[in-house]
């Protein structure tokens, strides 16, 4: 490992390893029992990213700075053995997370491999036999890469900025379609009131979205429903009349496409609305209804008073759908296809995706991608989303883990710099590498408090959260109005009407500046990411693409930090001395900084105080 003398090194901190620590602490100090490893030759740890390319992950909870190498060969060619070191998520090798990519001249097949772990000049081997001091005689295996084994995610969404609209609250473009009980635009939202927002309103604001440099718009549900949120669908084949018509949707999508903006609709397929004709038919006809087996009903007829049917969150207005029914599967598939065919939409956000029969999502993906292979499928989940991201269900997931970590870190929660760094590394390590630049990263949604409120209206911290959103791998998604600095507790307060103020707040100017930085930097959109230790308490990471690098530094304390930056310290390879530009910078308390440069030229091109 290359020495990095310019930065004080933080001692390796085991306390960030939570449960795993407890194991480590109880073991002796000087044996290989101190090493905890995660790797198996299963899809979670080894998977194809092209027919001739595999990605491989390895976690090692041990002393910092261990060197991990993979030794691999083709089963029939054991005279041609290759050895490759694994990369680490931390520039100085301080992360427990390692990875590498192996490329072959033919499709990957019949691979055998084991690992060598070197800690303080002592080498161990890791194979299906576990950790051994002697070279193993059993090996991990990778069998074969078929075409459909390879992750395939639409490239258009890679690293692009999205905008999430709650339709009733964004813009009222047509007062004629408002519901009778509509309240005035400046009223406070309740769970039941309506404000008149609609598709025409979004059409009127397409120029605004284009000016904001948005690449994708994600709409809350728009199909017929009695509620303002429309998560209790009555008719999936028609747009709610208070939101507009199919022609309005077509106009919206056409106008968006003309501005290079994609449109994603919200598919609420886990459950249906109580007032749908389908559920009403079951209430009326009981077991003789053709839809009887679309629901989980305990008894021979629906009891609406004592609710003898399964529903979402035990909420009787949203009966849960039962995907073992083949006619239900065909029905929902036909909806998924219909809106792509008739309105040319670009993707589906799939509501509570982690509660739906996974075999249905596999089928849904196959059928949808047959119609248009670049349709984006985004699954809603609040937990670790790996189950949805094996390549056969969702393209990406709503990354609430990102928000939770950021709010805890910047909002004075339990994550300090070190533990935040670990949480973020774990998050990225967990998710398959082809998904990284598509992660639906968010700071707020219709189901959370707004970031402004979550961070106690502390403008400096909100700006730091925006810096993280706009510089992290993934798709930064702005919840409508967050760019204006709107406030709001969780639902329904976070669903206030859009503030169409003409005066530009400092948050708006800042958000626009960060979007611009994002959109003009390929390394932010699709570069690799690596953590660094800089200064005493700075959170720092580098995004890198080819020879371009970008350093992002967040100072979470109120103490200014003076830093001595040398290009040679940011690079794993040795740079010629003439290429080692350096500079001293000061990252002010609760502020952020971004430095941009080139390795080939050895230059620091630009420093921005954020
Ligand atoms: Ca309206």
C-alpha cells in the first residue's frame, strides 16, 4: 500500500462493525480466528456484467490494509493460472469491502478460484474449506454465463437527475376538472383534501423542469381512485378525471420527450381499491365472483365490517391482491403493457414491490421488456433491496437507506463520520454493481418528512445533504418542492402544494448549481467511488472516471479544517513528480468542498466551495 503522509490517519475503528465486532472482540488477538470473511460462489458475490465479464465481491473484517488477491483459472486449463488483486472501497485499504472485475476473451465459464489474504506479511487462503494456512485443494466455482444471466438495465437512466411529483399538489393546469370539495392552493394538506393539481399542470411546467435540467419525471398514481393520493385504484385503465385524460397523458409524455425528459408512472399492483368494480363484484357475488381468487378471503363471503380479507397495512380500503391467481396475473400484465403502448411511458415505479409475489415480478419484467427493452422498473422498498435486484425483477429500487444514513449523519443522529462511511460502503457493497448508477437516491418523498424539516431547517446541513445527493453514485431524485426549500413533517404535511414563488431562495439557487455540476460531470454520473481519510473529521470521497477525479469533502463539524491536498495522494499508481500538483484549502465548518482534477496531467483544475 502506498504511504499517504499528508493526512493524519484515523485509527481503524472496529466499533463501526456492529454485530460482527462482538465476534471479533471475543476472539484471541493473534490468530486467524480474528478474521471474518464473507464470500460464497453465489450470485450475491459473483455475477456477470457481460458475457465475458464477471464482478466479484469479498468482505473481510480484520485488521485494516489487508491485501486480498484472487487466484483463478479455467477448469480444463489449470496450467494457465491468473492472479489479480482486489480493489478496496477505501483509497488506503481501510474498508472491509473488496471487489474486482475479471474480463475474459470468451464467455465466462468453468472458472475455479480461491483467495489469498495477506495481513501483516502473513498469508492465508480462503476457499470452500474456509480460512486455512495451507494452500487449499478445493475451490470456488463459477459455471457459465448465459445471455439472460447478465444484468441489463436501461442506460438512459444512468446517473441522471429525476423529479418526483405528487400530482394533486404540483400545479393546477385546469380548474374545470377540479373535484367539488377542492380547497384553496394555500390550505394545509390533510389526509383527505384535494387541491386540483393535474396532468395539464405538469404540461405547463415542462419548461420549468427542463430549465431545472431534469432527465426523468416520476408521477404519483394517476388512475381512477377516490383519494387524493390514488394508491387505492378503482380503474387501472383510465386516468382519474380530476387529473385529466389519456390525451393529456400523451401530450405530457410527448412534450417531455421533446425536452429529453422521461416519464415514469406509479403502478400500484400489490393491492386494489375497495371501490373498484372488481372488489365490489366479490362483495356482491361471493365465491361465485370470477374475481374471488384474486383476494385472500377467509370465509365464503366478504365481511366488510369485520374485514375477513387481507389488506395492505390492515387498511380495509386496500384489499391485497393474490398473485397465485393466473387470471389476476394476466390482468395486471395487461395494464403494465397498455400504458407503454398507448402513452409511450418510459417506466414503472412499482409500489410496495417487496410485498408482491416475486414470481410475478419475474414475469412482469419479461413481458414489459418484450414490448420495450429500455423500460425502467423501479421497486419501492424501505429495507435492504437485494431481493429485488438479482437482475430478474427490478432494474433499481427506491434507496431509502441512502436517506436514512444521510439524515442520521447530518441531523445529529447516531452516525458519526466513521460509521456513516461504513454504512454507505456497506450499502454500495450490498447492491450489484450494474445497479449503482441507477439507485433511486432520495432525501424526501411523499412518505417521509421533507429534508428541510428532517434537518431542523438548518440550511447549511440541507445544502450538505444536497451535495451528497448530487455527488453520490445513483440517480439523484428531487421530491417536488425540495428544490424550493419546502418544509414538511411526514404525510400529509410533506404533501403541501408546490410553492411557485418567483423569488429564488438560497436552496433553489444551490440546488440548481449542484444539478449543473452533476450534469456536466461524467465522473459524477458514472464514475467509480472510493472513500478517503482527510483531516480530522471530514467525510471525503472521490469519484473517478478514466483520469478525471472529483473529490467531495463534507465538514460535519463547526470547526474549519485546513487541508493539504496532493494529487499523488489521490492516486493508487505512482505519478511523475512533475504531475503532483498540490494546494492548501480550508473546508469551513458545516460546509462542503468539491475539487476536480486530472491524473494524467497531474492537475487540480477547479475548487468549488459549496
Ligand atoms: Ca385541476
